[in-house]
C-alpha cells in the first residue's frame, strides 16, 4: 500500500530538472495529495544523510557542484533562529561514519520496548533458509534501538536506569542488616549498583558510537578503567575491615585485661580491708584477753593472799585444837586411869573377865585412832605445800605469757607496718602512673611477689596465747584432780 502511494505521488508531482543523485531515493513523506517540499529544503535538512561515497556533500557550498536547477542551500538555513526550529533534526543526524552495526546492548530484556508486531508471517519453518522471528523482533525493537539517534533513547535509558536502581533498592536507606555481615551486604549492594551503572554506560557508549567510533572506544576504555578502579575499592574495604576487626579484637583484649586488672586491684583492696578488720578484731581480742588476764592475775593474787590468811588461821586453829586435844587427852588419861583402877578394883572384887577384855579393846582402838589422826594431819600438810607450789608456778607462767604477748604485739606491729608501706606504695603508683604509662612486666612480677609475701604473713599471737592458756589450765586441772 505504501509502495502504491509512492508511485502515485511520483506520477502526480512534476520532476525537477537536474535532480541530484542523492535525492533520487527521497519521496514525499506525507500522504496528502497537494503537499510538496522543495528538494533544496530536503537537501538542507538531509545534508548529512549521504554516504561516505559522496564526499562532495561534506564540502563547502562554493566548491560543491549541483546538477540541473538544484541550487545549494541558502544561507538563511544556517541562521541560528532558523536552525533552532529544526534542532531536533540537525542535532541528531544519521551517522557519517558508515557504521551499519553496533554492539549488542546490555539492557535487560524486561526494559526493551518493541513496536507493534502487527500480523506475523503465515507460517514459520525451522530451516536454514528461513528468516528467524528473532531477527524480525530485533528490527521491531525501539529501545535499545539498533540506530539510536534521538533524545527519546536517552530518556528511555534514564527511566530504565531509575527502574533498575529502584528495583535493586539502592536509594532505600532501610535496606541493610546491622551486625557482623553489614559490610558484606553493603558490598553486594555496591556490586548490584555497579552492574546497573555498567549497563547504562555500555548503552550510552553504544549510542555515542553511532556518531564517532573513536569517542565510543575512548569512553569504553575509560569505563573499563573505572570498573577496574571500583573493583579494587571492595578489596581495599575488606582489607581495612579485617584490619579494623583485628584492631577491635586487640582493643577488646586490652579492655578485658584492664578490667581484670581493675578487678584484681579491687579484690586486693577488699582483702586489705578485711585484713585490717581482722587485725583490729585480733587487737581488740588481745586487749580484752590482756584485761581478762590482768583481772585473773589480780584475782589470783587476792586468792593467794586469802589462802595465806586461811593457812595462818588454820595454823592458829590447829595449834588451839592440838592444845585442847592434849588437854583432853590428859584428862582422858586421868579419867581412863581412874576408870581403869576402878574397873580393876571391881573386876578383882567381882571377878569379871568380860570387862577386862573390853578395856583392852578400847586401848587398841584408841591407839589406832591416834595413828590415823597423825596420818591425816601429815597428808593435809603435804597437800597444802603442793597447793602453794602450784600457785607459785601459775604465777610464773602468767608472767611468761605476759612477756610473750608483749613480744607478739611488737612483731605484729612491725608486720603491719611493712604491709601498710607496701600497699601504700602500690596504691600511690596506681593513682599516679597507671594511666600515664603502660604497665611493665617487671612491675607485675614485683607486685605479684609482694602480694604473695603479704599472703604469707600470719598473726599467731592470740592463737599461741589461747593454746598455752588452754594447755596449762588442762594440766593444772589434771594435777589438782
């Protein structure tokens, strides 16, 4: 149908004399019957449509020879105001380089724009001499076009780039998981974004290559350089990330060591406080024990004086009783002799043998009682002497214990003074130099040795005192029993 209209138009319009060879293939683009555009205007607008085989179209109007009545384009067409009206035609001419084919576009198929396919062929045979439908679809494709020459291609490419970026979620700030894999997520997102930019740059370079192949090659080379540069950035980021993680581990280890060191210092401070409390408690108990011992010594002295007074009173009472016993014994002897004489007289007179035997038994019992009285008196004297000796030994023992307590107190004071000086020195070091200079290993060894020495310090004064008192009391009670 289009061919028939073209033939009818060629028969109706008059032919120009001397029409150029280049315009032989140009026909009216309008379907109206009376529309006519002079070929000079077509020559002015399509001066870049010639092939490289006609270099005269690229020469100046003065040197270009025209055939017949076709005149060169008027200078009015080169006026800025006139040219601005046809900028959409003059700024996007057909390629002058003669490039008939371009590289295949990298734009995904989902963003391709194809013309209305219309009616397909009657039948498709899968044969080597059959035209493939894919070739036909490629010819019908509007974007990316095989001959990009307009602004519409750029607008469609921009819309495709925005759609791909929006689909990839590049501008969405909420995408990305916080955690140890955040860097990997960012790198994957950068990789997807870089792939989109690579597709867009490739399409732009393909469109630019229509006008100038060398410019397209230069842009392609620059794109490859930028791609290699951007590919090195993730490697550097991964290296920096590994170094940062290693440094973070070192910092965490140092922080943990510092925390453990602070805990050790706090524990030592608590132990020192407990040691001071224990020392104060032992000191108070020692003072209390000393007071009790002093009171016991005073009570023992009072008891000793009382025992001495009781002994003197006992001696006086014993002397008085002995005198009374002697007097009674004399009286008894007198009465006994009188009774004996009387009994003998009665026995002799009455001849009583039983009374004589009773008298003899009485004499024997009296002697036995005297013997036991003397024995008990000697035993009491010996017990009193032993009691006096034990009292003297107890007094001497209390004196020795008091001397030992004084010695233990002096030793405890010296040990506590040494402990206080060591702890004061380390406390002053921690307050002045712990945050200004790093801790040296020699200082740590020295501090550890001082702590071990402090742990070996023992205060045994009260324990020795209590053990001695308990043992002596046990022996004394055993001897008294």
